C-alpha cells in the first residue's frame, strides 16, 4: 500500500504541474498521469479520511466531496461540475457517498471500463474510508436478480485431460515474456521478463490435473476459487500466495483462473476478447488489453467433499470464444441496486 500511495502522490504532483482538467482524457496506463485503482484508492484514503460533511444538504455535500477529490488529485476545481458520464472523465471514475450499504446506480449500466469511487461515511457524516472498484468488481455482488451477467460462455465437449487452444501469446505479450519471477508477487504488475509464455504456463499447470481440493460447499464458490488460486501460484513458481480479488487473478502473469464443475462459464462484465486496456500501468510503453489475458480453465468432479481436478484448458482472451461459445447476455436494468457486504470497506 505504501508503494501505491507513493506512486499515486507522485502522479498527483505531475497533474498539479499540468494544465489538465478533470475532463481531459488521460490514456489508461500512462505512467505519468494515470492513477491505477490501487493508487487512486490509496491517495483518496490519505487525503479524504476524516473530512466532516455534517449538516450539508445532499447536493452541497456532493459538490463538496467532488471538490475535495479535485484537491486530492491535483486538479483545479471547476466552477460547476458537468453532468458527464463518468463525472471524472480524465481518470474515468464516478463517485458514490455511502452511509448505508445499499449502492444505487441510476439511469445507466455498470461500465466495464469505469471505476467507482465508494466513499463510506459515518452516522455523524465523517468520511471513514474510500474503496475504488470497477464495474466488473461490482457485478457479482448483486443477489436480487436486478443485475444479470453480461457475458457467459459454455463448454461443448472435453477433448482430453489437457488442451492448449493456442500455443502462442498475442504479439504484445510475446514481446514481454521471459523467465524472471524472482522477488515477484502474484498481485504485482507484470514487468519486462516476468511473464511466462502461455505454453510454459500450460506445462506447469498440467501437473495439477488429478489433484484434490477440499470442497467448502455449494454456496462457497469464492472459497473454491481461492483454494485453486493458491495451488496455481505455487505451481507457477511463486514463493507466496496473494489475492486482491481483482481481475485477472494472477496479475503478475496476466492469468485468470476458472474452476468449473458445470459447462457454463460466468465471465461477469469482462469479455475475454475485448481490446479495452486493463487498469494498470503500461509495461515497457505497452498498454495491456483484456484480450491479452491468459485463461486457465480447470474442470472438476465433486465427491465426498472433495473436488478432483480432471481437465485443464488454456487459452488467451483473443481466442477464448473459439473454444468456448458465447451466450448472449440479457443486458442490465437502468436502476441497479447492490447490497454491499457489511465488511466490504474493510476488505
């Protein structure tokens, strides 16, 4: 977190020295001006926590919060805030001030490429903390049925225990591949030489087929995924396991991990073949896209509280739908209400 704050404050100073307004577009991943979600969260927590909003009418409070965010990020405060989507166009985020855990998004769909700045305030209207999430992070939290999965895919058949759909990464990733995992964490941004080629990832993860995981229960899908994520990290050569709950699961390898006990694959708001850039700094001046992400799709059988991994299919986002046909989504409702977990801001 200290590194995120340090890097974020450095970019704030660069913004202060520029002529950028909150409406001037900044390229995602720009190493000088674009704050990643982790940096944005760290800076806003550092600058906004403790601010007193007591007694302010809702509209005045909203303007005060947006003004404080401008100050925190090095932007001048506009004379009036335009009704743009998103409100902070340059850094691509909207702001929601939350006293309750009921998040309401009005008159628009959740946006995959947008960040959502959620500001938790106390009963006395003191800012307690800030959490920055993407539309894709929010999608799985809906339990009311008002929000549908944007993308799903399915497996038509299994063609063997192991399958490598493409043995070559996208050209952008080929240029970044190497063998250097020393002192890297699974949640670190990838660097030149830290990305293993997709074929090597496949060879390492093949060793997990036939192994068993403890099944935490049918309603514990997240914990199932975490158990697999842990052994995947070890198989790839990491000395430790870390998971920040963001896409992709193993960020340092641009690797998303799926554990399937049925043919339907839930992809949330992330379409694997999307050419939209990931929310991360450029790597050697290269903007990594969603279609560059690698996918390890494991299949398993459940018996006697054990999940036995039976199959592995590895592909990249660009070729994902060539192996897994896409279901067309049903879209999203115009008013989306999401009940945030009680401990959501402590995660």
